[in-house]
C-alpha cells in the first residue's frame, strides 16, 4: 500500500472558484473509475464500496463529476394531467398513455412505476417519459436498478487534471493500483494536444486522422441508405461504425454539433420493443426525458 493524500480533499472549480469537498471514499471511487476504458464502468464494479456505492455515485453526480444511467423512480400527476383526465377528448393522447395517466391520477401522491403493472415495464417506462415530456406528470429519476453504468464527465476530467489538490491532514491508505490509475490518467492528459483537451474527452486511442463532422454526416447518410432506416437511423449503428476511433463522449459531442448547425435532428425512442437493452443503452442519455435514439438528416 502507498500512503498519500489526506482524509478530506478540496477541488477548486477553475471556472467559478468554488470549492468542492471530497471525502476519501469519493476520491477512491473516482480513482477506481480512471482504471476503466473511457472512464466508464458498470456500477457493479464498485461492489467493494458495498451499500455506499449508490450514495457515493449520486453525490458525485450531483457535483457533475460523474454521470450515470438513470430511470424514473417515482411519478405524480400534475394539474395539466388532471385536466386531461377530466376532458380526455380535448387533447390528443394515445389510449395506453391515458390508461397509465389514470393510474397515476388515482394515487394520493407519488408512486413508484412498479405500481403500474400494465403495460409491460419497457413500454410503461417509455410512456412515462412521454407523459413527463408533455408536462402531464412529474417524474423523479435515480440510478438505474438493472445494470447501471457510471462514467467520468468532462467536468470530472478537468477537476482531476487541473484543479485537484489534497489538503494536509491524516494520511489514509490509497492502493498502488488506484495511484497507478491516476498517474496513467495524468500522463494521457499531458500527451493530448491543448486544442484537443478543450473539445474532446481524452481516450485510450486518439486516432491519427480525425474524422470531420462533414464525414460523419456522409457516414450517417450512407448507413441510412444501406440499412433502409428511412431517415431514422438508430444511434447504435453509428456507434458500431465509429467507436473506435471515437469514444462515446466524442461521438455524442459531434452529433450535438451537427444538431446545433441544423444538419441533423436527434429524437427519443417511444417504443423500445424492437430493440435489445444494449442497443437502447447506446442512445444519448438525457437528464430530463428519454435518451436520444434516432438521427434524422435535415
């Protein structure tokens, strides 16, 4: 074991100047995460943290140092939803959506999605996202229960690379493995060119030839034609084509750039039935609403 660092830590945000406290377990969580490809792993890889892993993950997520796969944990009806139930014919709403809304409306307050036994879970969750997006219900989201994943955010990378500073104090034991993860992370950050650091998340393999946004657009068009997806290309097809050389985060950012320049649109998945879990998880997770799943060229 190698002893270094203190039992409590502060990270100063170079943008705001604010300090973020971090205890030993949170630091160890981040250092362990640095040991995985693209700094992304299943939360079950942190079982050594026992019952605290979800708490640590959420607290780091609240500080935007990590993010994680989420799902709706509780729902409650809102006044617009009550209005729809009183006059369902005045608002276009599918029968299944209306039935789910009715079940939520019968509850006295917040209820867990598991209390809504029909339709099946995947379809029910998609409907809840639609109702939430339309402002008919309030949906609280937490860590996904089945095969959750956690990853280091760009903000987390910048903290560990630029702003992390240990305080003086008691010296806790940090394993050589965790120290090694941090040293590899720092060496990789040094190798990345400054202009790349500002726009792309450092990856294990930085391609010699960067693919331009225009080339990505051409690949989207070609895949759509080859697969016959009628200008609704599921994102997982593009990931299979471009990861590597891109990391997941780099490709997400490229798609956001194309969307911002009005060259593509990104839309969510309403009916998950035709797709498996891995394909659905390949979408771009949103903090509010369902994951972005389809690419449409403008």
